[in-house]
């Protein structure tokens, strides 16, 4: 495992072509997951200061495992390349392909197969501890660029601080609501102020522009991601509106 960044500081962390190049430069190694051995490479790009939340990118050759004891944490996987097939202990199978993602909750058990060589973005909650209300069901997220989710009506988004209207849906939350994953769509606009939690943003349509208090700008486009750590202070703007997957973690 290779680590790029461990932080509780207020600096933005990018996921872009340079990050993928860094992963590409790592050699595949045999990794024992506790259930089976896979040939993998792993690049952590962010770890929270409590070391309970991790974001990274990962590659694996094909392989399979039987998760015959409860899965130890909540893990989100966004498929960049390849294919995963899961099967519950009741025998229900699900396939996840490029552009799709899912949350495997702590406590889940079943069969897990990488049926085509894999590259994913992942986020893990519960390296040390976490609790869920439901540990039996994987939450699948279809590709929002082609699947029509009902996100509700546009509403004013923090109207005292912004001129954005937005709508969205939360797909998953742990019991304490300190780890959540969702989909958010907005009109053009901006909002300023400090961040109170860590957030990973992955735009599917539109661009995200983040400008810090020194006037430094970071533009994140589809195919890229950005981690906004807690305590980052600046302006979030979406010049043409945005459709993004978001993951938040509160220490």
C-alpha cells in the first residue's frame, strides 16, 4: 500500500491524471484480504486525522473471495474500469460495471468476485469503529449520467450564504450520520465559508471551482475528484451547475 497524503489540514487534495499515473507506477503485489489473496495495487490519497476514514484508488486482477465473517467496515467503490459481482448468502447476485458504484456495509457477508480487471475509487469508513442500522444490504448506485434518479424539486441552498438552488438524494448513512454518500445537482452559483467536515466530490457533469482565502483556484472537471478537508475556508462555485457524487465524513 502506498500513501500520498494524511491530513487534518485545510488544503485541497486532488484526484486527477497525476494521481492515476502514480497508481500506474506502483507494482502489483499479492494482498491477503483476510478472505482470499488478490494481485493488487493501492494508493491512499487521504486519511482523516482520527485514521477512521480513507479515500484512495485501487487496482486488482481478477479473483474471488467468500466473505464468511462480517465485513469489517463500510466501503464505497466507484468503478472506473472492470466489473464486480456480488452474491448474498441468500443467493441473490448483482453485477457492477464502469460508471456504477456501491456501498458494501460493515457486517455484510457473501461472495465477492472481480470478474474483469478492476480500477476503482474507494472510500472507507470504520477503520477503527463505525455502526450501521442495516448491515445486510449492499446499496447500488447506477450511473447517474444515464439513470434518471428522482432528486426532487430544486430548492434554495443555504440562501443566507449562497445563490444556488439544488436537489439531491442520500444513498447511505451510518448510524451516527458521520459518514454519508449521496448525489447532488445544482444550478450555477456559489457559496462561501469554512467546511466543517471532510468531503470528497466527484463531478459527473459540470465543473467545481474552489477558491481559497488567498485567491488560489482549483478547477475539478468530470473524471477528476477533489477532497475538501474539514477547516478548509473559501468559495465553492459551479459556473454551469453541477451533478456530483459526494461523500462526507465528520470526525
